[in-house]
């Protein structure tokens, strides 16, 4: 996909023939990347395996929910 910012190592892992490698890469990205860094999840929507696509969707939704919660807290001034 054009315009996505995905580190080369992540691209390599998402292109692995092993589904478990691809799923672990998504999990690691979700843990380690800053909030809003969702391009690898979007890239994974094109994966041939439904499990990878579904997990990417879940992780993207979790990122959105975390961001929304952080914005609510910020609006209330509860840093």
C-alpha cells in the first residue's frame, strides 16, 4: 500500500510464509510502537490468512479505543 510507513524489518516479518511469525510481528508492534502507529496493521489487512487480517483489525480497534480514552482523560485534565 502506498503512503504507509512500515519499517523494513516489519515488512519482512509480515511477508513471512509462516503465519505465526506474522501474528507475532503484529503483537510485538502493538506492544512496542507508539499509539497511532497503525500502518503495519493496515498493511496486514491484505494478508492471505484470515487470522492475520482479523488480529490486525482487533489491534487497530484497540489502538483507536486507547487513543479515545486518552483524549477523554486529557479533556478532563486528568493527566
